[in-house]
């Protein structure tokens, strides 16, 4: 069973920066996608940024070059976030898709990011 552990959330002022990290354990098959989603209060969960196994990176439009997603060691994904805005306040969750005999998707518990003056 894959487990994802996120870190790096917190409270920051508008214009500030945070770096989210996610470490995966228990991987048995190929990781075909890994990245970040977020859910703000009263809203549906939405994609932030993901990396596919062919190094294809997908960003949400609202990222606007402020966030950069990266992977390391095959089991870690990072999201440095700059120029944070109050609208970025959300629970950010790590996501992993594993493809073996079947496709399995896993989520971390989430880390709170609050942008407030």
C-alpha cells in the first residue's frame, strides 16, 4: 500500500513563499503520475501541478509561473510556491498514480496553506 506524507504547509503573507514536499513509500509498480491538487473551503478539489512518467508537466492556469513542480528519487515530489495570493489558501494534497496490473491512485492527508495579511 502506497503512503504519501506531505510537509511544508503553513501561514504566509501575500507575496510570500512556501515549499511543499511529498514522500511516497510502499511503491511496488511504476509511478505514472505524481503531483499536487488543492481544495479551498467550499470548493471542489482542483489540479495544481502534476508530472507524468514521460516528464510531461501539467499546470493549472492559476499557477501563472509562480509554482514549479519537480520530482526526485522516483518517490518524492516538490512544489516551491512563490508570490502566494490569498486565493491560494487551501489544503494541498499529494497525488500518486501507480500502474501495474491495474491503475491505483493514492492521496496524502493534505497540508494546509494559508495566505493572509
